[in-house]
């Protein structure tokens, strides 16, 4: 098996359905071979020194340390102790079965996309960032302000981010493909860098020194090295540029030269009532790698949202029709979706493997949680029933389906 192209090279395809199918097949194979599902995956992970890795279908994965994310997830979950607890329950005939599900995934983000950004210094020295992505809760305003603040040496509260306004933003690609930071953020950083270069030249002229003698941008402007009292602020620079008939502004489009491939590992722990088929997800551990992390809080929020969506697909969500083809789950009263009450406290962490595809070293995170969680939860349900001869349960793993699988032993 290890002489062939690693199974990890084909896993993921960027969507939960594909990941779930491959992960379910991996666990079924592990059961047939009597191999721990973790070890089967570990044997087929692409080694870290093989990157960039080109698959048999011609796709080139940029970077990855798959074993690191898997090891971290297993450590956080206490995988060995969970297996011991599972064995003990089975030995004493406990009617509440314990299941441990593992998934490892690779997904694709950005798809060599491009994005527009414009960065301007206003008359008062504050910064306005115009970006073509559209934010609807992901925190673009915070992330892009962080980037401009860091590059231009201004306080983050002095950066204004404008998006989703066609009267003010010339162009944009919107939000899709978990690409906003790596494409839009890279564009913002590059435009801010261009503004900084323009201002540095102007500051050297105003202070009558060589460019190499300047420090900054920092603390709201530039200063002469070794003579901190000789300084010029962004407001002064903007005023001088305006008097000369120009502005401290840069705009342009950045295109990533390739796609990026986030990855990770999830561990789900469920309890299954053997009598009723009811499934209770008691733990979910996720270790996702999205390259460089700009804002840990935003990454954590994206993880939690994606994991909740993936759990919903595994245990709750289903479109059902009656015998005449009429939808019977057409409202939120009949279409099952979990609330916070149905979800455990999500245990999330990250590894950080940088990419050289974009200047930030960042990959996508928006969909990662939903890709890793669905197969982990499904595998956990089947794992709880595996000693009863069950090899598969269709999604969602409803009590009816679980009970039927127990009864049929398959």
C-alpha cells in the first residue's frame, strides 16, 4: 500500500460529500483488514518532505504536514484512553455504546483567484481600504484593517475598510472559495506596501535625508534614524502630496499564481443508545491548518461555524419527500437543524504550515470545519456499532437508521 500514490493525495476535493465518501471507505477498509483506522490513515499520509506534491491527476498541493495535525487531534482527544473506554463498555455489555470517529482531509481554496484593493491616506492621516470581497460576518473589516495597520504603522482604529458598495469600490470578485484573506488580504497588503514606498520617498525629500536614513512607517509616520525629533506624520505627507496635485493612494488587482490546500484532522466521540438508536455527540476535536493565522479569534469562529454545519449534515439535516413527491421538510419546523443545545463544546486547535502561493502564507479556513466534521461524526457512529457487524449508516445518522442498522447487522 505504501508503494502506491498515497490515499491522502486524492482525499478531500474541497467538499464535505467527497471527504465523507473517502473517509467512510477508509474506515470500512480498516475494519476489513483489522487495522486501527488511525494507523491506516497514517500509512497513507503524504510525508512533509514530499511537498509540493503533484497528484496522479496533475493537481499540485502546495504544502502540508498532515501527520502533525493528526497527532495533535489524537493528543487532544486522548485517543488511547477512548479506545480503552470503548473496550470496557463492550466487555460489560453496556447498552450505551461509545464510538470514536477520525477523519483527515485536504481541501482546495482560492482556485488561483484574483482580487481588487485600493488603499488611500486621508487628509487627517487616517487610512481607507477599499476591497472587492464582500463581508457578511467573516470579519473582513478586522482582518484587512490589521493588515493595513501593520504595513503602514498606524493604529488599527485609524483604518476604515469599505466593501460591498459598488459606488465606492471599482471592482471585486466577492466572497467564495475560502479565498478572502489570501486573495483580498494579499491585495490589501501589496497596495499598502506601495503607498508606504511612495510616502517613504516623499518623507525623505521633506526631511532632506536619504531614504535609507528613515525609520518607518511606524507610530503614524516616518522619522530620521537616530534623530526621533525629526519626523513627518501621515497627515503631513498627505497634505504635501495633495499640494503637488497627487494623493497617497494605490490600487490594483492581485492574482494568486495557484490554489492553496488547507488540511486537518478531526476526532468525534459519540454515545449511541443501543435500544433506541439515538446518537449523542459528546465531544468533537478539530485541528485545522490554514497556513499563517492573521487573527486567531476569526479563525476560531470560522472553525466553529463550519464544524456545526458539518455535524448538522451528519446527524440532522435531510430533505424528505412524500410518496407524491411533495417536500415535507420545507420549513425550519420540519427540517432538522441543531441549536447550541444539541452541540457539545467544540475543541479546536491549529497547526500552521505556511504556503508560498501568496505573500501572506495564508490558506482558506471558511469551509474546513464542515469538511472534516461530517465524516468524523459518521465514522464515530459506525465505529460504535462495528462490533455488531455494522459497516455503514447513511447520512443523516438518525435514530431510525441507526436502529435499523443494529437490527440488520450491516
